């Protein structure tokens, strides 16, 4: 028994050593890839302005790479552990957005998430003093669910979920419930978004933050946003040759040719008899009406058969704006935040 135990122990050691040797090249390759990435430097500038008693902060971010090449990807604007917005870098490695800040002091930071050849970097803190107000309002913050990280990366045809938290500002000043309706914009073609619920309610006693471990009833309201993309595909029918532009339909010609010849004969005879002129006009109107209500009409064909192909959501990086709107019947409140969606 002791000999068998020793032999088993030796086999386990050999197997473990083999696995370690197999994993070593992968670890070395990963380390080399990380070390080869070019360093970057992120800078953040903020300018503020007052809009109806509310402070708007115009944020500008620039990411400079050591190799002189423009950085790509996304930058997040954070305050502490909260992400206030996320925007995609343009072709020159810059991005901008506008934030609505509640009254008080705020310390903002830009965080660059890096790309395939550039390392991540973080800007220095930018202190911002926002004007104090007692008017009720709200802020929007985003948290990824699936995939679990931002930017949201989806393949064409996949869906992603993001939680939208509606954080009340000065809710104690409310004299009636505030209803906030959510929407999104900036989506690529062949993509859509849906909120559940699409409208949330803020009461005078709604908490402005969610303490750790507290139940949902003691937190600001949350809506689930689903972003749906579309994959390429072909629907289960084929357009007739006369509509696809690849040939002609003999049935259509069998109808049109005699009709055209008949109308030509009527028009020629109309020179001799006045009543044939009226008859030819009526026949022409009847023929046009018939063609307009049959499958030879492209609009008729589209509404009855649909498009021949499903177009995919174009690949690329997009900045999506999530907007919340509320009104007390006199004053409308609009707040928004942004996130980055990458379609592969």
C-alpha cells in the first residue's frame, strides 16, 4: 500500500509540473503583451455654467499616447466610486460631455480603459463647485449587468443589460410625486433599447443614496435597460424576379402587353370618334388603378412580404445617451448620462 501511495504521489507531482510548464508560455506571452502596450496620459478639464439654478459641467478629456498615435476606446467620468458618464474617444483621442451636478463640491476624475495597444491611465482630480439649490431634481447613473463591464461589448445579434439608477436630488422639496420617463438615443442602425419600467416615481421620502446592504425599498428607483442588436440573416421568402431587378415576370407581361396595345388602338381611333377618347381615358385610369393595387406595386409588395434580408447592426463604437425627463406641469426637467457600446 505504501508503494502504491508513493507511486500515486509521484504521478500527481509529474502531472502538476506538466500543467505548470504548459501554462508558463501563456503567462509569459500575456506579460509580454502587457509590457509592450504603450503608456498613456489622460487629462481632464471642466468648465461650469448656471442653467436655471442648476450647474452644468462641460467636461473635456484628452488621452495622449507615448507613441504619438491616437488612443481609441472609452473614458469614464467618475466621482468616487460612481460613474457619472462614459464617452467614446474620437479619431484624435479626445472626448467631451456635459454633466448636471447637484449643489456642493465634486471631485471628478477621467479614467481611460485602454485598448489593444495602449495602457490604461487616470487623470488628476478636478474639483468642481456646483451651485446649491433646493429645487427637486434627479441624477442618472449606470451599472452594467450583462456583460458585467462598460464599455458594453456585443456581437451583432446579442443583447446587453444595464441598470439605470434614478438618484433623487432634494426630494424633500417635492409637493407631489415626480415621474421620470426614460429613453435612449445615439443607437446604431438595426439596434434598439427598452426600459423596464420605462417610467419611475420619486416621492418626497425617496432616499438620495443606497446604503450598503439596504433593501430595494430603501434605495433610489432602478430601471433595467436592454440594448438589442441584430445579426445578418435572410427571411424565408424570395422576391419575384420582376421586383428583384434580376429578370422579368412573364405573367406581368401577359397582362401589360395586351393592355398597352389595346390602349394604343383606342388612342388611334380616338381621332375619328369622340366617344372613343373618353373610353380610352377611362381604360387608362382603370389600368393604372389595377397595377397600383397588385403585387407589381413595390410598396404593396413590401408591406405584404417584408424586406428580403435582415441587415446586421453595423460594427463600431457608439456613444449612447440615456435621458430622463420629468415635468410638474410647469417646469420640465431633463437629465442625461452617456455610455459606450461596441458592436463587433
